[in-house]
C-alpha cells in the first residue's frame, strides 16, 4: 500500500 | 449477449460518456477558443535549448496532470470501484498512460501535426531536448492515426474504458471480474458503433490500436529508465510523486 500511497489516496477521494 | 439487454448497453454508453466528458481535461469548445495557436519559432527554440532534465520534468508534470483526470474517469466507470483495490491499482498503473495517449487525439491538430502542450500547439520539434525523437515521432503518428478514425466523444469514451478495463494485465487478482466488465464495455462500444452507422472496419482498426498503445507505453518506460540511469536524483527529487508511483 505504501508503494502506491498517492494512487490509493486519489481512489479514495470521493468523486465530485 | 443474451445476458446484456440493449437498454443496459445504452445505459452503459450514457454513463461512460458522461464520465468521459466530466473528466476530459479540455472541452473541445475550450480548445477551439485557443484558436489552435502554434508556438512561434523563438518559443520552439527556447524549449529546444532547455536542459534535458528540465524538459523531462516539464513533460512528467504534464503527463501526471492528464493522468489525474484519467483516474477520475476510471472511478466513474460502472463497476471499477467494486473491484478489489489491488486490481484498481494494477489497471491504472498499466492503462492510465494508454488512455492519455488515446485522449491526445482530442487535442491534436492533424493538419499541422501539433498537439496542445503548455498553452499552445506544439510540433514534435518542441520536444527535441528530451532526447527521445523516435518515441515522440511514434506518439505523434499514433495521435494522427487515432484522429483519422474521427471517433465521436461517445466512441472515444467507450474505447478509453475498454482500454482501462484490460483483463489481460499482469498481477490482477480477480481477472474474471475485470473480464466481465471489459466484455460489457466492448459490447457497448460495438452497439454504439452500429448505432452510429460506422463501417465494420472501425472496430478492427481499434483492435490494432491496443497493441500500438502497449508498445508506446513500454517504450516510455524504457526511455524513463535510461533517463533515470543518468539523472537518478532529478527523478527522485523533482518528478511528481504520482508519476514515480506509476512508472517507477
């Protein structure tokens, strides 16, 4: 997970 | 397919097209307002005389910006967020740059062989400082051949989703799930092409684009490795973190 921290973050941000 | 109704396919087309338009970075009308302005000769020369690492960094930033829009697109594709997180990451790592290349035809001027970049339209010579002339030529050729298909926004949206949902990417955990989504997307794309009365050859031409995209992306990775071998610190400290996550 640490390796793809930003991608994880972007995926978790809600779509608005 | 007996399990997918026409109404379902119409719905899928609608949802994916909406997602595409909401996340496409530039609307066609906005681009038209920029009046297809090309860089002047002294501006071209100023890009050409930038140090290699500065131009690489600039391009990495632009690619990363475009990829962020693709991530948003992926999140809005029906079923994508229901996949396990490993597979979401695998699909984006492998497919996000491919979709950027597909989307490039929206900001490409075939007549002048220029692409919208950093505020104006740039020909391949603008990217000379990167030291990747062969790759740049291939990217421009790809954009030109995509443009020649004259895909509508709906068709582009469906093709982009089809690329993102490629079920043959390595390291997928729930391959079958991805396969189902990709098959549905392909049916929706076929349905749309028929509805738009496109000639039969278009789908075949798009199939060829799949392998062209893979080749472009693997060549990008090769060029990045070669660059990183010479400038490891520049990549480590100056490249966008998302770019490093995706291509590192």
